[in-house]
C-alpha cells in the first residue's frame, strides 16, 4: 500500500517568491490510464457502466476503459475486496476475490455478471507471462488461501516465465480440501497436470504453500512424474509428531483475528486485541477495518467469518502436517540469517539435498517491496539452474 499508485512528471518544481517549494502549486496526482498499450474503450452496456463508475471511485481515476486491467491501474488486494463486496451488494452475486485475476477487466467481469461468462472453479490462477515459451512455475498460496500476497512476485517474474498461482479459495462453499496439506496437494496436482501434462515440473510455495508444494512434489515423483524444482519460501520443516489438538492450541495463542487483520491490512493494536475477550476480538477488528477504510461499507460479520474459516483451516493444516521423506532436492529461500540449522530442518527430509538462498527482510517482507525484487531475481536464477541440472548442463554462474 506504500507503493505510489501515480507518478506525476514535471519539467520543474514550482517555487514561491522566496525560492522554496510551492506545494499549493503542485498539480493533483490524479491517477490516469498511463501507457496500457491499448486504446480507451468506453463502457458499452449498463453493467460495464456501473463497473466503470465503481472502478473510477475506488481507483481514483477520471476514466477507465473496459479493457483496462484492474491491477495495471493500481488495484491491489484491499481494493479487490471492496470491488467484490460492491458486486455482491449491487448484483446479488457472491464471487470470490480471486475472480479478479480471471476477470481483471470491466469487459470480462461484466460478461461474467451478465451471465454470459462461465464462473471458473479452477484453483489455478494465471498471474503473468502465459505467452512465454518457458516452462511455467506453479506457486502455492500461504496461510489464508489467497494468492494476492504473490502479486508483486508474479509481476516481477512474468517477464521471465509463466507464473501460475494456486488459489485456495475459489468458492466459499467448497473449502473442505483446505483442512490438510495432503488434501490440498491432491486437489492442486490435477490442475497443474491440465496446464502442463508432462514434466519436469517447477513447483513452490510461500509459507504454508511451501509445505503443499513439497507434498505435491513427493506425490508427483511417486506417480512417475519428474520434478526439477521445489521452492520453499521461508518455512521450517514440519515438526514430527504434530497433532491437530496441539496445533489448534498453538494457533489460538496467536489469535485468528490478528491473522485476519494482517491478511486484510487492518491496522490494529495487538495489546488491545489480546486484552479483549475472544468473542469481542472480531468486532474490534471489523470496527478498526471500517474506521481505517481497509474494509468497504457492507462488509459483514459473515464475510469476516469466511476469512476466519479459511485461515483456521489452512493454519491448522500447516501446524499438523507430518511430512514424509522426499527423494529429490529442494531450494530454501530463507530470511533467518545465521541460525544453528540454516536448512531449517529440511536436510532431514530432502534426500537430494537443500540449496540455500539468503533473502533480506523477514517472513512477510520477502514478497513485498523492496525485498521482493531480490526474491524474484534469486528465484529466477534458481529456476534456471534447476532446469540446467535436469538437462545435465550444470549450473550457471
């Protein structure tokens, strides 16, 4: 949210009579279409007109064309929540937030709302570079089931190879498979096989998604498929003997409501949150979300409970996963610095070894500016090295 949505270029800064910057004379940074690579096309249907007005309001733009991409115009995860809340209230259609990846223009979303489009139930989200001839990289969501945290990484990787995100929440009525790492892996593998019928496969994940990617790689190799790369983004190897009861107790200490606040970008006071009774915490988070503008008008307790349900399921799945050994090699991207075991326990599971890559920042910032640029550069090189090894060419410099 701290990345500027608009840049205004001036030949010179306006100065006052005494030579200081005249801030009042600066032009308003009104967002525009910029160079989107195509001509402006005005809304053609009542639905497109309503969506265009909504996008202009949320994005602060003067005009929006029906073929303009939501994310190219400055849209992000919080604004996507606003869009889908307005869609639900205005059209009485309950679409998951991830719909904006598949229908990221007014024309596409309008077609979907008018009933001429087909609602996708695929968990696979094309996030950039799909026209490139390179082998695709499949990246699994983190806790909470959303691929929005991967948007910056995907956009930086899109110029190098196709990037697909595996979104864990495409239908609020179908979240049962999120209850364990194994059931997520079983759900996601057929999706990547449909896009890429033959290996070798390049898979990875962020946080919880690393565990799912590891399990996917293990299952793929067991069924005769080749896996050239397993990328683990800043996650410890699973602790042996984890039980659902213990996992739930540990997760409860961190407060699901606090996790939801982080996921939705709601500024809260952790001290105040933990001082409240558990039944009061959700009301506090919603109140602060409305007050800060992070949550749109009409965002209800029911909406919040959907996030909490997914957060609970994925969190419990992460904490209770008991991994089996994998015969291949894994790549660990770690922000931990110097620790007693730099492999974070993965050397006990990956028989092929662990490639270590140091990333600056912390667990949350490695996929955000400014550290995501380093993450993308290192990941791209690691993927290229993995393909060279698979071809028997050795690694690059």
